[in-house]
């Protein structure tokens, strides 16, 4: 099965969405090398390609865990469709923030008090409203 809720579809989505701004998706070789180096899990770039393309569809828990760790998602992402939906929604939000060029604002706002965030939100609303007027 190659649908959105198959291992193949989920892994493909991670390759397409999880990367630094302006960067191409990582190569299978880079992912395999990072997993071996950082996690000590033996995995080949060919095996990752096979999982992503559906030629292999029954990975071990160790390989799923390593891939999840590499992409910064919980291993449940691959096993639970509801978890997949939640993580995908978060990834889409992050992509929207990055595409809108407001990443720095969002990151700095995370360290501001709740009252400060309310003030920032109000300022952004006022700027938005002023720009919507003809």
C-alpha cells in the first residue's frame, strides 16, 4: 500500500517536508550516514530508498525508530494514523511559518511572556488591518 497512511507515504512525506529552509530534501545516503553516525543503527541508503518507494514495506522497529529520530518525529508517527495527522498538521504549520518568512518572529515570541505574546498578536492584527484598507 502506497497511500498517505502507509509507511511509504509517511516516509515520503517526511522527506518532502522536514528540512531546513532553502535546502533540498536529504539524500538517502546522507540520511543513512547520519543514522549510523548519530544513532549507531545499521541502515543502508538502498534500504531507505526501498522503504520510501514501497519496494520494502515491513521495516523493523529499530529502523522505524531511527528514521523517526532522524526526522524529529515520534516513532508513533509511523504506527498510528491519528498521530500522523497531528504531526503532519504541525509540519504544515511550520512550513507555512517558514514560507511566510516569520520564523524569527515566531521563535522570539516563544520566549516572551503570555502578556507579551498578547501584545505582539495585537500589534500584528493592527498592522494587518491597516494594510487591508484600500
